[in-house]
């Protein structure tokens, strides 16, 4: 009886300790890593890649400078506060900016929703701590990229976004950031197109990095497919690296 009593007390104390630890944990705000103020901008180097097969060429990469500007505060269709973010492109600093696209960011008490080309992503989620994960693509339709005629248009399904390297220093180019977080989204591949007899191969990789009080500072996304039946590559990629910000 005494042994059972001692064991029960140990379990109660352990649970109480865990609850106390959770109660003492304070997460940083999503706004710390995705600040939204009208007039704010971030300028990036942007490498955009299109994959296809044409006389042995498997990828064409185009370089731009891209500037994301928080233009105005709006209300989304659910009556929530949101912000319009415009993207401006130019080939280099000698050229003038040309508007390319407009996105919407919706900050909530627990998440940051980002709408791009009518696709809604959950870019950040509370709590911000090492190892915390969530379904960042849960709002996407079943086959969001069917217009690209991919063999696997559902490659965005069921991704587990996860926080890594929270509150870590990071250097990108000439910029030093003392506090950053990494959102690892996916790293998946199958088959090898250079191996003889491969009928199908696919690669998907996506990762984003955010700096405290600044926002997105780095992004790397790639998806391609190879099919031997017509010897074709299909896919696209995008890499962003911060240059400056205000």
C-alpha cells in the first residue's frame, strides 16, 4: 500500500511540474517575426526557376530584384483586419520598379495567414518554439496546381510546417540578424531522372526564415517532376534573399 501511495504522489508531482513548466512558457508574438505596418518594405534578390526539357536544357533561371511593400490595411471577407502587400520587380538597380502581384496577409491571435494567387497558407502559428508543428497548407484545395498539368498536382497536401533554430543568429549577405526562426516545410524526393530506366521522379523542397522585427529574410522553394514517357521535366522554383528593409 505504501509503495502505491508513493508512486501516486510521484505521478501527481510530475504532472504538476509539467503544468507549471507550460504555464511559465511565454511565446513570442507572431507580429515579432512578421510585422505589418503600412509603408514597410523589404527588398530581396529573387531567383525564379522554370524546369522543362528542351534540347538538353532542364532549367531556366531568371534573376530579379523584388520589393514587397505593405500598401494598406483592409478587411477580409470574414471581417478581419488584413493588409495588402504588393510585389514590385526589376532586373537590377538601374531599372524602375514594375508591379507584379498583390498578396494579402491576415494576422490573427494565433496565426499568420498569407493569400497568394487565391491560395491561402498558414505561414506562422503560435506558439513559436522549437519543434512546434502545424498543417500550413490545410486551407489549400485538393489539387491547387492542376493547371500545370503535373502528374502529382497534390504535392502540397499534408505538409507539416515545423519551427527549427528558434532565436538563432543568421547572416545573409551583408546583413546580420541576431534573432531568427526557421520554418521547415518539406523535403521530399523520389526517383532519379539520371538513372537509366527511371519512369518517374519528383522533388519538393520548401523552407523559410524570419528575423525578429523584420519579417521574411530567406525563402527557398522548388518542385519538379520528370516523366520518361515523354522525357519531360515540369516544375518551378523560387529563392528569396534579403537585401535591405525599412
